[in-house]
C-alpha cells in the first residue's frame, strides 16, 4: 500500500476507503458544516429547493452571524431573521447570534474543529481549521445546502504542497509575515485546488493561533486547504477548549508530495501585501513612505488574543496619530473578555483606538470602518481587492498586527522594528 500524506489519510477515512490518490473522486462524510449570515439565506433557499425537511444532524450543522453584526439595515436584519427562524425550526444546537459568538472561523476553532475531521463552511476562509489538523475547506451556498440535507459531499483528492519552514521567526516578524511571503512566492493561482502542508521547526514552535493565520490565507494562493500536523501544542489547545474526544491523524513518514519548498524564516522581515492584490507582496523595507488614514486590527486572520497582545504592547503609553482612525475588533466574545481581563482594551482606548464588538468588520466591507475615495488603510485582514473595504478608489495594505500598531502611531506604514519614540 502506498504511503499517504495527512490530507489523503483524512479524506480516505471520510470516504471509507483504504487508499486514495490525487485526482480520485470520493464521496466523503462531513463531520461539521457551517454557514454565516451572508451565505446562509441562499443556502436555506437551496435547502428548500432540494426538498430538505430536516438537516442531517442538528448537532453538526452550525450557523454563525458575523458579517453584518449588528444588523445595519432592514435587509441585513431580515437575513438574520431567516437564519434565526431556520435554527429554531431545525432545533440546531449551535446557533451563534449577535453578542453570543464572533467571527465564524474563530467560533469553529473555539468550539468545534478537531483533528482528522472533514469540515466544510460556506465561506472561503474555512481552511483555517487545518491549524488543528482537520481537513477544512470553503464551499458554495448550494453545496452547503446539499451537506445540510445529506451529510455528504464529493471531492477530488488534491495534490499537496509541503512547505518546510526552518530557522526562527524573530519578533516582531510573525506568522502573518510568513504567509504573506509565501503567497508572494506562489502568487494567486500557484496552488489552485491543492493542499498546503506546513512543517518544520518554525511551525513546531508556533502557537495554534499562529497556525490559524497560516491556514486561513492559503486560499489567497488558490489552495483547497491548509494543514498542520497535530502535536503537543494542538493537544494543549484542544484541552483548553474542552474539545474531546479526538484522534490525531498524521501523514506517513514516506508520504509523497507534489513538491516540497523550504524557507529560512530567520532571514524574514515584516512583509506587506500592496494594492490591488494579496500576492503583490513586498518586504516592508521596499514600501517607501505610505501615509495611512486607517489602521485595522481584527478578522478571522488576526483578531485573536495573541494578536491583540502584540498590538497593545506596541501601543501602550503611546497615542494613535491624529490623522489616523484605528480600529480593533476582537474575533470572538471569548477573545474580547480575555483582552478585557488583561487590560488590553484599556490600553487601546487610552491610545485612541476604537474597540468594536466581535464581527467581521471592514474586512468584509459590509457596514463599519469603510474607506472613502483616496483613503488608505493598513490592515491585519486577508484581502485587499479593489472596493473590498469601501470605495474602489481606496487602497488597502495587508500586514501583521505589529506593523498595523506601529503604523497607527506613526501615521504611515512603519516597520515595527524601527518605531521611534
């Protein structure tokens, strides 16, 4: 029997097969399925059209309100109502309403995702859960409706890229800088419908929060999923979340990959993704003088406690420049409460930062923190497409929490290693 990598092993188990190979078509049993307030109403409509009566498992079908929270219009309020009514009708165990959850991917990681599971979500950044060794991927509203009806979905087994990161990330260089560098190397279509496995000593030493940032953004280079093999850090994370029981799934030692790429993280500097695309990545030393109007820290990419601690450490005792609007949006109520207990939110407010309730915020461009024509934002989020955060004549630069915080103080995109004062 041919050796299999972690992606193949999880997919083989989910399809009841002993062996799978890249290109094989399988029908897999789904462990968890999630939809949010943007994709959910369409999925429910498709669910009805499929003559769906009951979801396949009321404990595994999960709905999160996060993109338009709180509702900013009668239209978004109605979208929320559709999901609330469906959750009651279906007696769903997990419905995260306004003020009771956070960003959908953070909620899935905090409460649901386990190693070895097959998880789908009607949102492109569902690939985040590979941080605990799950196979997770984003799907469309019609596909999620089919899963809600049957509990199954077909997949093509992807080829897998093995990214081995050696050396050490020297703070404030962070996981966000690593994934931005990687996307810059692969470009937007360099890993289309492929799995991406992260390994090496840097990954082994990285927190699960950091691994989430890596896996979250693999879709920006076209990947089907991102994944880190589970280890002691995974076990500790799951223990803290009371996510038991679970079973680690790991790839075979001699598993084959489409290709292996090695990076030496010790040489990395802070990275910035420049408009108008995520793969337009440059080292911060090559950015030049870019004045900003807004600095944003949050989202499913970098709205976790680890990220808030880094930013608060830089902002403590300093003030956001008067010409800059700074926003911090914790990724969940749990993160918000933890940041409150640690005094991080006090630090932000004293620095002149607007702290918002957990939601997707300007990342989605839905209803708060939007940009006017000609304005520039440096953001810890995951996309900087034209019009993503408001006006199509605005510009969005993507960077790490440390870079965002340093830039908020200086009023221009600033290397956090060289912040003055």
